[in-house]
C-alpha cells in the first residue's frame, strides 16, 4: 500500500499532479516488433509529405533527404513518447522542424535560441537553381497543377510553409501553430497574406485559361 505524505497533497487536500504522476505505473517500452509496426502503419505513409516539407525548408535535395533521414531516426529513438494512433504526421513534422533549427544552430555555432523567421528569411535570399525549382514544383504539381505549384514556390518561405501545411497537407491552424511554434493568430495572418499573393499571381493565368473574362471585353 502506498503511503501518502503531506507533500503529496495540494492546498485543497487533494492529490497533487506530481503525486498522481508518481502513482502512475511506468510506461512499458515498445518492442522492436511494435516499433516496426508503428513505422509501417503510421509513419511510412507520410514519407512524401515529410520530404516535401523538408525541401521547402532547405531548398536543397541532398539536405532535404538528410533532414528526412534524421527525422525518422529521431522518431525511432523517441518512439516510446509517441501515442499510437494519434496524429503521426504532425508529430513527424514537429521533429523535422526542430531538427532543421538545430542543424542551423550547429552550423552557425549559436548556443542561444534560433528564431525560425530569421532562418526562413535567410533562405529566401539564397540563389536557387532551375533544377532545384523543378524538384520543389514536383512536390506539389501532382496535387495542384503546374501553375499553382509554381505560384506557391514563388512565395516567401514563411508564406509558402503555411500554404504547404494548410492547403496542401491539410493541417489545422492549431496543428500548424504547434509544428512551427507560432501563435494561431500568426498562422491565420500568414495564410491570409499568402493566399492574397497567390490570387494575384494566378490572376493572369486564370484570364489566359478563360476562367476570368478580361474586363475590357
């Protein structure tokens, strides 16, 4: 029988959260077979989505593959903390985003926190080859078409990220906020501005295709 001490009680005489946690049985570690099952059933179906997000952050095919590999290695390492049957894709994206920031911290030798917005703005100024642009376009072309994919990829990185997560990958505002560590209000603002930019970029294409009539006609 567990003996309760005065320190186990809160101000109302109830069991404190810490005491409740101490009374909980330790979580049993997953077997290798159970881990393999989770990867096959819940993680591997999201391989392409994970790669797409990695590429939109790195703008480099080799770096995106390395980032994806690191994401799955860390997912395996910390799999005991994953609740089976929950949002596997959001869990993987969160790991990927943190791995991305940690890599920049290591490269820049900055022991302090790294601001995500500063990172994406830094990437926005990088030169991108035509080949890289084609790879990035292919990540979403099959789902939204060439013109829309090119318009998305022409957006600033922070706008492109929220569009990818929300409109392409289908994450909720709350999930996006957790994945990239920004307030929900910021998610809404970026998405609104990104969609406005997309609307302007696609206007002439829509006219060309006859979806919008020229006002002069």
